[in-house]
C-alpha cells in the first residue's frame, strides 16, 4: 500500500546559486524519518531536429561525471521564467540556432529520490543557424548527429545522460510514426 508522507518540519541547510538543500522531517509508515531534498528551479531541454533528421548536440566537460558528456542542449529556468521561454533562450545561447516551432514533448523528474528538479523537454524544428552566446564559464562543442546514429549509441550504452536518452528515444519514436 502506498503511504503519503506528511512534512512536519522543514529546515534550509544550504542556499546556493543554482541549488538549495533542505532537510524535511516527515511521517512514514513506521513513524518519523528525514528527507534531504535538493531544490532547483528546473530546466529546459531542447531536442533540436534538423530537416535531415539530425539532432543538434553539445559536448562539454561535466564536473560531477568527471568527463566530457555528449548531450542535447539544456539550461536552467531562471526565477519567474516560463519553461518555453527558457528553451528558446538556451537553444540560442548554447547552439546559435533559433526554431520556428517549439513544442513541449514531456515533463519529467530526473532524480525524484532526492531532488524536486523538473525538466521540460521541447522538440525544436524549423531551425535557423546563428551565433552562440555562451556563458563566460561555458566551453561547448556543437555537433549535428544523425538521429539513427544517436539511437544506436543510446541502445549500446554510449549515451549516459538521462535527459539526452529521453530526448533521443522520444524523437526517434515520433519520427518513426
């Protein structure tokens, strides 16, 4: 049987630039427990698909993983910003592309066990190339990779970023219909 936890007390542990951390005292089936929760504004994820079925990908070093990761473009949603506006802004900043059509595919929690972060995945089509506007601390390589190749890479375990796996699988499913 599912048991819905009730928050008895909430304490902010850390207040950061990108994330906050809080500790909640909650009721559980056997009494009382504690949950450490990462607070995050959420992010926009862009599956930018060209007319010849290539996805615009970014390759960048990710410190938590300790290596360079191939991923779809994505970025955080600023406070008060709508997810679609963040998607349009981040696509332009990270890749230089603008899209004539931006369509929400899905919303998901990438790490529901400890974070309240929600990601919004958009299919971006009708792409027009332009100039990037990287943040001062970003070092990104932009690549166009055939969707079928990315699908094979995903199924062989060569893609290890969750949002990118979801984007590839969803777009592949849509284009095969």
